[in-house]
């Protein structure tokens, strides 16, 4: 049945979308939440089941169930092509997992016009998944822009303050970047080889891979294409939209923004920018290293002086994603694989960190460090969970982050001293920051706000346990994930000649 | 020929009949009936059953390309009649005359899309624009409208003279002594300074008619000053007619000497995009802002003329279709708002969710967001450029100008959804159910074209 009628990428794409439409029609807030929870669980289930078909034993069915292509704009060489390869598998799994976690954790809070809010979130999930499964550059761009527009509405409509222009700033920033991406694609387009008879050129990613791009074209296209990805990741100096947007967004949006959406940028680097433009990539590698290092160190220091927990997590996530970017852009097989693994870790860890902050604010009503303290006494469960996340963030053994961080270091050791120094500084700053939070927020005297705090809901506890499980699985058995994208990494390395 | 005859006759009939049904609401219905007839006649001719035909020394030559754009223009006008028919009726004291002027203008559009000599080009353009001079100033209680009318008339007459002078120079400069656009092309004529001067003058004149920079100065005042329904007609229909005339002229007559005018046209396009988009950001009045948006959009549209490819032609069709529909929708919404600043839109998402949603779709389409026709129009235009190679910088510039346009389009979306209403609820004029449905239909067409562009573009190969 499956494969002949509908494939996994389609299911992952359409389940949230259709459920979102259903949610939009519901009136009661309770029904909205139940249906959207069912939707995210269903999507997560499909993502997990799809992994079965990624096993070597099922290789024969793999192509059948995981790729689909429809005619669309065929005369310009574009088609609605979706697929799940190793990289996409990991990223879609992460997306559905994080959405499920976020929906569970925030199920207790209420939002204005819940049906519109949750429908938007589900559409958002659909669009983000679309970015990860699109195998046609134009379709990729489509989903990318839809993600931006939906984020604009989610931030602006349900954000902290309506008067400020942060959602607007976010959109203009990102839209400009995305249009540069489009310009890059259009510059490459006349050099692509046709894959269908109907058009002289093609937009499918596979066509881009087999087309020869000259060095000059590569440099231009790489510069244009890297900008939107760096804006999204975000890397210094394109990061200015991020902390404000995170801090002012409603929690579910901020969580997903920090953990899944920024990963779209890294995904773009891995999928397109690095393998397509090997010559240009080599040329600009040092610049990228420097930008990443500046980004890591700069955001690490700024995170240290934050008082607002939302801003703090936002800056911490800039540091963390910078480390992953260093690995991804290393041009070295070990560090690249580790960087991709760290990207997955980033999604889970930062989501976990956001969840802690959300629960703290939900319980105490405060989110500034100065008005918090002694949570460990009041809510030991939360503290235990926080320490798991802390271990993961700083990269202690048994967490996936340890494996990733170690291998990024190992891979970069022979490549660049600057990157190495930046990396170590980044680890130290993160450690300092996390210990600082632990000291001020979880230990110390019990503050007034904390003394009044209630207790966590069952949903929240389940979500937290799931995060711990994910962290441990990634830490103890990293091959489960790295095995999925090993072939893809080898391909990229072969192209970049590293 | 169907469209020319029907629109002309209907215009005359409405003007004469205006005596009979003055001050009654039948005028709108008669006009709508005429519009449907016109549309049907045009479609009949498109599917090769011309009701009327005359030789006329082949001064008019109907092509499917031109007829296709007629259909877009007529459909747009029909939508304007359906959405804002009452507004046209109450422009001033002569309800029937306003409709007949619009029909005359449409007659001009049909001539401008099917001309075969420079003379008929001039006639078409003038026939299209002269009725507008009256329509723009029709609300004689509004001083701004009268000023706009005078401004449009004076500058318009000036540039018409320039077009005429260009035509005269080309006529005198070619050894064949011919005015037929196809004759002068084909490399039969030596390019001499006289023809070149004529071409530059024609380019300037036509750029003025499509309100491209640096000949755009009339547009903001005119769009701002006239009744909203006239701005709608100007932006959606007259622009289309003028641009098609422009496109046809430069792709046939001057197609052979492209290198000579390309630089000039690129300059005009770039200036329009930059000036239009950047100035639009600073406007308080939404109508004025949309006027600058029109300037920017016509700069973008000129890219189709620069690229000159099949994809580019498809892009022109899609772009014009999406742009006309989007502008008609926007101006229709504006005509129902309590004021013409951004405050008018504030809180529309709460007051009238349906209309706010449709307005959002119009704006997304005008910005060029995927899944709307506007995006595909822009994409195809850029693709046409990309195929030519060497236009990388222009593609980047056009992309950035799209990003800049998002600033002012999204400001409206922000006002609608993220702000509280400024005006008391009683101050918001009611929007009829049929009005909302029509807006919904326009939005649906925009999305449909964004998904399946072939339903519009495939006809140009007919």
C-alpha cells in the first residue's frame, strides 16, 4: 500500500498540514490542544517508522517509499520532488521530536485564539519538514519562504509586545537573505544540465550536483547562497535578529526557532552550499572559521551577562550552534560528521534548555535570574533534569554532545588553529555560563517567587524524561544517528576533495 | 477587432443613453452587461471567430498575444465594475458618462494591443489615456483630484508630443517611407541618427506612459489625488495596455537593434525599481505608496523586455495578471477604509478577518511570496534574464528590490494583524457579502495561478 499511493516524505509533510486545517476549524481550546497533540505524535510515529526503511535490510524498498516526484512547472525544469535520504531522515526525525516535546511541555499554557495559533504551529511544522525533504531547489525555496512568513505571523501576532517591530525585522532580514539565495539559484540555473525532456535546464538538486560550475560562478553563487544560511544559523555578523526575536516570541515559537528552525541554515550548508561549491568553499573557509569563532566567543560572553533567561538561552544557543557550524564547515570528514551530529544534539539540547526555562517561568512567573534562586530545593525533579541538560550542553561523557564536541576538536586539530582556539574558548564559556545558571537559579537562597511555585504537570515530566532519554541514546549509541548520514558525509567529502 | 468595435459602440451607447437613465442605478448593470459582452467578444475572437473584420490597410493586426492581454484588462475592468461600480456611479453628476469613458479607454487598450503601424500605436495610447484625464478629475469637489487631472493632462500631453515626434523622425528617417512596425524592423532599414533619435524619444514617451522612472513624477500625485476607483483602473488596466504597447513596439520594430536601446532600458528599469521601492517606504498615504509600488513594479516588468525570451514572455503574462488582480484587490479594500493612511488598516484582522486574509494574499502576491501568482511572475521574469547570462548583477538587484518592497507591503500586514483598531468600529464602512466574496475569488485566482501557472501562460502559444 505504502509507496504505491503515498510515501513517507509526503506523510510527514501533509499530516501536520491537514491536521492544522482541522485545528483551524475547531472552536474549543481543549479540542485544539488534543488534536494538535495527536498530530505531532502521529508525525513523530511516521518519522520513526520511516527509519525502518532506512535499514540496509530494507534497501530494496527504500527508494520506493522515500522518494516521490510530481510534475510541476515542468517547462522550466522544476518538479515537486520530495525525498528522504540519510540527512533528511535525521532532520525530519528531529523536527517531529522537538515539535512533540514542545507541544507537550506547553500544553498547559493558553494563548489568544488557540485554534489559529496551533494551526499556524502545525503549518509551520509542515513547512519546516518541507525544507528538509525538498529535493528540488525551487521547492526548497518555497518551503523556506513559507517558514519565514509563518514565523512572521507567529512572532508578531502572539509575541510579547505588539508595538515593537521585531517580527518585522526578522522577516525583512530573512527575506532579503532568501532572495539572495534565489538570485544564486538563478545565476546557476543556465549552467545546469537537463534531466527531463521538457526543459533545457533543471532545478532538481540532483541536476545541480551533476552540473559543472566554473570557479567564477561558484564564488558568486556561494557568496550569495551562504548569506541566507548564515543569517538563519545565525552567525556573526548576521545574528542580530535572533536574540530579540527569541526573547519576544511566545515560548513554543522561541523553542522551535532556537532548536529546529536555525538548523535549516546548517541543513542548507550541508545539502547545497558546501557540496555544490567545493572550489569557492575552500577559498572562503578561513573567513567562515573566523566568523564562527567570533560568533562563538562574542555570544558566549554576552550570554554571561544576561539577566533575562529567554535572552540568555538565545545567546547560549548562538554559541552552541556556532560550534556545530565550525564542525560542518571544517571540510574534514571526521569534523563534518561530528558537526552534523552536533547539529542534531543542538536541536535536542537547546529544546531541553528552553523547556527548563519555560517551566521555570510557568511555575514562578519570573524569568530574570535576579529574582530566582533555590529551585533545586523547591523542585528537585526539575533540577535533576536541568543537570542532565547542563551535562549535555557542556559535553560530558555519556551525552551525545561529548562525542560530537570531541570529534569536532579532533577533526579541526590539523586544519585551523584559530578554529581550535575558538572552539575551546566556546566550551569554556558554555561551561561557565551553565555553572552560573546552576549556582544562581537552582542553588542559593530560595527567592520569594520560587517559594510560591507550584509543581510540574505530568505532560511536562514525560517530555523531560523523553529529552533525557534522547540525550542518553545519542550519547551511548551515537552510531544509531551517525550511521544514517555516513554515506551522505562521504559524498560531500568526495566532492570537496577533503 | 471585436473588442475595439464592441467597446467603442458600447461607450457611445452609454453616453447617449445616459440621458435616459440618469440618476438611476441601472447604469452599473448596463455597464457590467457591456463588460461581459466585451469579454465574451474578445474570447470569441481569441478562439478564432471574429465578428467584425476590416482590412484598413492592415493598420491593425490582431494577434493572440494582444488578445490575451485584452482578456486580462477586460476581466480586470469587470472586477472593478463589480467591486466598485457604485463608486464610479457616484464620482460626480454624470454616472453614465464615467462608464462610457472607461469603455473608450478600453477601446484604446484594444487598439494599443493590436496596432500594426506607429500611427495606430499613437491613436491607441491617446484613446486609452485621454478619457482618464476626465476621470481623474471627475470629483470636482476635491481640489487634489483637479490638480492631479491637470498635472496628468499637461505632462501627458507633453509626452504624447514626444512620442509623436519620435514617430515622425522614424517615418522620415527610414528610406521605405513606411510606418508599419514590421516593415521598419527586419533589418531592411539602415539605422541612422534620425531613427535612433526617434527611438529614444519613443522610449522616453512609452516609459512615461507606464510610469517608469525617471518619467514617473506624475504618478504619485495622480494616484493619490483621484478617487480610489480611478487609481485602481489606472494601475491595473491602463498600465497593462501601455506596457503591452511598449513591449510590442520594442520587440518588433526595434527588436533588431536591441544592443542600442538595451542600456537605456536597463537604466530605466533599475531606476524605477530603486526609486519606486525606496520612496514607497516613506509614504504616509497608502494610495501614494501604491503609486510608488506601481513604479517599482513597472520597472520589474521591463526586465521581461530586456530578456526577450519565451520564459520572459510567460513571466510578463503572469506578472501582469497577478499584478493587475493584486492592485484591483488592494484599491477595492482601500476604497472601503475610513482613511488612506496605515491607520485605516489597523486592526482589520480583528474587525473583518475575511477581508484581512484576502488583503494579505494580495500583498503576498505583490511582494512575490511563493504559492501566489506574483512570485511565479517575478521568477519567470528573472529566469528569462538568467537564461541570457551576464545579467547576474541585475538579478541580484531585482531580488534586493523585492526584499525592499516587502518592507512596505508587510507594514500593511503588520498593521492589520498586530495592531489594535484605531478607528471606532462604527467608523468602518460595511463591506457587503458580495464584495467580500469577490475579493475571495480574486485571492483564490492568485493562489490558483501560483500553483498552476500554465492555465494563464499556455495561451500565449495559442
